[in-house]
């Protein structure tokens, strides 16, 4: 994953970078008017010594992006279905199945939050400034 942004502040080896959020349609919103593309601030390791106001390139490996998306979107869904199946098969009751599914869904979010804290400290799962463009 590659993004282009502007450095807005620097603290130690971390830079706060303003990037333009990309839309699902590829950022050509002026043609359809279906969405509003805004900007967002992200933290990135400043590995190239970028200064405030410079346009930079941010990179993260696609495998890390896909892993994070899988953890956030797919794992909770799987846990919801597993919880429902366990609750329904043990008690032959749909309400118990739904409740156990929701409980496992909430538990999966708590586990993901804990994993996110650990991975957030690792440079492997953080954006890095790889090039100063201007």
C-alpha cells in the first residue's frame, strides 16, 4: 500500500502526515458525486528525515494491510457464526444461539484490540515514510 501525504508535525522518529483518503471508486468522485473524499491524519515512522511541509510517500507491505483487514472484518464475522452454532447446537434454541454468537463477537473485538496494541508497537505494522517527493 502506497500513499502520498504532507508532513504536518514531527515528534522524535514519528511524523504526523495528512493524507487524502481514497474512495472505493478510485477517487474520481467528481464524475459521479456519490461520495465525499476527505483527508485524514496518520502516524508514520520518519525513516528518511522528512521535514514539516514536505510531500512524502508512505508505504506498508500489502500482506500487512491484508492481515489487518482480515483481523478486523473477517475474524469477528467467523466468531459470530461459530458462537451461534455452538449456542444453538448445545441448547437447540435460536435465542441462546444469537446471544452466544453476540458474546463471541464482542470477545473477538476485545482480543483484536489487545492484538492491535501489541502490533501497533511493531514497526512491521506501521506506515513508514520511504521517500521525500518535494
